């Protein structure tokens, strides 16, 4: 069989490390939810690739045809204060191929939890500069098989994340840059030996940590958000897929992507927003050259109104 690449990791990158780009006030943008506001809703995305990088060598795989991933995700964000938010995301993922005999997988992947804090905010020139700190954790919620790449739906690695972010907005124009370090736990395979660049007599695989950098810029208003996005995921260690072989959970996985995000705040239902996203991989190492499209619908519930109404009733 020809080599098959690690598409599942790109899902992992998109849905866990950067959570999707599907709503405003996520863990990868400079926006915050107001105190006692709760934003929640579903997203859906479709990603596919035919070509991939085996190490730095770009090739295709006729044995698999097109590898595709469909993902549905529930996301939420609650404002403890206007400067302290908590977020969550839980994706359901299905993978498949258009050729060959390998069967795709489906199931719930990893639950991600984040705390987002505006540590510093100051006026700079004619705009506002914010320094933001985000801490997160992701853990598998089902016993999916991580050793059937590229059709596995995840890695079964628990991940802790620390992100530093700077966001500058002047009138309706903004730019946001962030850097993330991902600490990944080891993975236990359902076998007693495995081969990387050497033979290991163990079921435990040491997972390399990873970094993630994100830059986004564009237009923000109360009705519209339109932004261009560039990001880069880099594995700090690991090894290349060996020629004509299958990928492995601790492979080096690097990906550079360009994309766009659009959000529309509806005027016919207060608190309802519609979002759409698209991105494509322009460079990589041991990943598929994937293109992804997605969207979602979200609704903001203002619990501060309920508190005020309760208080007025009691008085």
C-alpha cells in the first residue's frame, strides 16, 4: 500500500488547538463575551484532500482516492466578566475515502475547555490594544482507535495549552496575533511493539509537543466581521512518514494554512448570528493538502436580564 497521510491531525489542529473559526469570541480571536452572556450553537465543516506531503515530498495516493472528513461540533462561551470568559467545544467526526478497502471511523472526539482573560487593555494611538492570556485543556471522550491513520478521528492524547495574544483595533479595523504552546501526553497503543525510526518494545508512545501561531486581520462592526487568517502548526519533534508506509501518531506534522471567516449578526432575531469559514493548506509536512469549508449558527442568551428582572420582582 502507498503511504497515507495524517488527515486526522488536521482535524485535531482545527477543532482542538484553535477550536474552529466558527464564531466570534473564540479562543483564537481578540473578542470577549459580556458578563453573564452565554453564546452557544452548532458548527459543521467538510474537509478533503487528494495530495499530501510524505515528509517534504508531495505526492498522491490512488489507493485511497479522496480522503474526506465531516465534522459537527457544539461550541459555547460564557462571560464570567467582560474580561474573563470560559469556552468549550465538543466535535463529532466522520472520516471516509473514495477508493480502497480502508473503512472510515466516526464518533465523538475530544472535549476542549478554555479560560480566556484580558490581562491588559490600553489606548494606543487612535485604537485599543489588548493583551490576552488563554489556557486550555483537551481530553478524549470516547475510546476511538488512534492507530488507523489517516482515518482515525483523533490522537487519544490529552493536551494542555497556553496561548498569548495581542489584539489591536482602530475604528472598525483590527489585527490579532497569537502564539500557542501545546503540551501533549503520551499515547498507549493496543499492541506491545511498534516501529518509528527504531523498534520499541512498549505500548506507550511519547508524543512530541507542538506550537501554533495565528494571525488574523480585517473588519469588525456590530453587524459584520470579515477577516483573513493565516496560521501555522508545528510539531516539535517526531519523524517523517517513511516511504510507502502508513503514518504514525508521533509523526512530525507541520501545516501552514490561509483562510477567511465571515460573521453576520442578524437584525431579525436579536442575539442570532450566522458564520461561514473556508481555509486551504498551502504548505506542509506529513499532512494532506486539504481544503475546508464550514459554517454555523449561534445564539446569545443574556442572563443578566433575568437577574435584573428577578431583582425588580423581589423589590
